[in-house]
């Protein structure tokens, strides 16, 4: 096994170099192509031999497993080498054999060792190769987690959590915001979600607390200066992947996950506020510099120094803005899914008030985007659906309150309903059909004060919709 691994590593490096040469449109000879085909066949033979050994001697392979994973996952990025697709197929088949044959007690520690090496590796010859290797390892993790039974999860919970933490930190360590880096996050989150599906509610809660600690560990102090808070986009990289994972968990676990959103609700609101503050502070600094530039040479020099210290690197600002917008997008997806699946009245007036102001502000935050198209897409696809679902969720609670026997409760419900229509505007009219039976009932209330307030609410709705509701309330 050791000799075969040496061969895969050595000849694989030559194949990767050949592939890079072709990718860069550099000339290759017939001899080079023949050699590449020969090396591919040789590596395929070694991979098939490893699969046979694992099948027959599964309990003896784990010492070689980290090294094998590090050797073969980069080879699945090959695109131009002869028979590259066949090699990738053979590697997949071998990894499947490892997944099904090597016991969890041996494979999980080996996967942790490989994960630390691959997810924190910055020595690959190209970012693309690094991303492919990381994605393939995440896929291998997913396949392994699918096979785990409950006893394996409980026995190796610490290692499984460590593997997940290393994967979620990949965006931070790789330092790449491109779509290729985003794809790695997709693969990592898919694997971690599969792991989370094996956990009890208490275990999942504890795991989320760990993830939150990791996320918050790199966030700047809220009282820090502009330079300290927004000097490096990677401070928000963990937040991006964290809320992407939450979105996936909301989608998979649905109503089961809703109670756990209480852990992250304030953090979600805080990230939305960070985006708003960044845009406002950036605008304020720019206006301050422009103003100072008109007040004489000395003042102009001072302004220039400040500009060098705070806003000289526009590229850094754009990176930070990109990361905050991406993270807030995942926040809104998570919140929207939570509202859709909420069947325990988790979304109450407190949850609503915690986040609605930020959402409403971002909905009109045109200056955060480089074009009208980009802004309208973000506002229409992410912000608005989130606001609507949030309002619908809290609005249903208010409608139930309107049937209370207590005057004070009915009054609070009517005031809350009126506020929702005023806050959200025409978009809240989507809930109007559900409101009408409740409003019709409360108009017949025995308390004149309640009836008067209900009439005010109806008038507000009519002003908003532009039509009378009389025919619907009879």
C-alpha cells in the first residue's frame, strides 16, 4: 500500500502538471500525450488494487486512508488528461468501497486527519485545484455520514463535530469569494446537514452553540472603529457559511428546526444591521472627505491622510460589502423558511420587532448595489419574500388574539395588525383574505372601544388598498 501511494502521488503530480499545461494552451508533444495516457492507466490500476485490498482487508487500511484521500481527490479535477473521466470514475468506485467497508471507528479519525490537511491546505498549485479537492472530500464525508448508525454517531460525536467545524472554516482559510469557492461551501453544508440529521435535538442545539462560538470568534467588536470592523472581509466569512447551513437545516428539518432558531435570531438581526451600518458609514466617510477637500490645502491634506487610513483600498470595501450581502441573503432565506414552517407560534411580536426594521431598511438600500438590476433582484428575490413571510407568521398570531375574551388582548391585536399594514404596506395585503373574517367578527364586539379601533384598522386597510371593504365585511 505504501508503494502504491507513492506511485499515485508521484505520477499524479505529473498528470496534474500536464493538465495545467493544456489548460494554459501551451503546446504538448505526442510523447507527452502518450506518457499522460500511460500514467493515467497506471494510477487507475493502483486505485483498483486499493479497492480490492480494502474489500478483503478493510480493518487494515485506515492508517493509509488520509494519505490516500489527499492523493486521489486532486486527480478528480483533471479535465484534459487522456482517460481523465475513467480515472475519476475509478476513484469514485474506490471511495465507495472505503465508505461501505471500513468501520466507522477507523474511518472517522482518518477522515478528520485528512480534513484538517485538505481544508487548511494552501500549498496547491492553483485555487481551482484546491476547491476541487475540498469539494470531493466533502462529498466523501457526505457518503460516509449517510452510512452512520446511531451508535457510531454517539461514539464519535466529538470527531464528527470537529470535521464539520474544519469544513465550515474553509471559506475563511481559503480566502476566496468566487463562485468556485461558493460551490465548496455548498458541498460542505450538504455533508454537515447529513451529519446533523443524525443528531438529537439537544445534540444539535449544543452543536449550533459551537458553530456560533466559532462564527463570533472572528467578528469585530461592535464598538470598534470603521477601520477595525471592515478591514478584512474574512471576518464575516464564517457568518456566511453558518447562515447558509441554517438555511439548509430549516429546509430539511422544517418545523423541527424552528425552536432552534431562537439561538440565532439576534445574531441574524445583528448581521443585517452590520450591512446597513457598513453602507451608511462608507457613505458618511466619502461625504466627509469630499466636504473637507473644499476647505483649503491644509484641510485637504488632513482629509487625504484620513482617506488613506480608512477608504483608500476600495477593493477591500467591495470585498466586505460582497460578503455582507451574501451573508444577509442566507439570513433572509433562513428567516423565511422558519416563518413558513412555524407551527408553534415561535414568530411572535418580539421576534418580529427584532428584525423587521433591518429588513425594511435593506429593502430600500439601493446604494449597496452596483446596478439597478442587482438591487432589484436582491430586493425582489430575497428581502421581500422574507418580509412577507415574517409578517404573515406574526399576523396569524394577532388574528387569533382578536378572538380573546379580554378587551386588552383584542386591543393589542388590533394595534399590532394596524402596525403591520403600515410597516409593510401593499405587500401585506396578501394576508387580507385571512383577516376579513376576524375583522367582521370584531365589528360586532360588545365593547364600543374595540369596535371603534377595528373601524380605524379597516380604514387604514382601505386607504392602502384603494377600495372599500364593506361588501366583504357583511
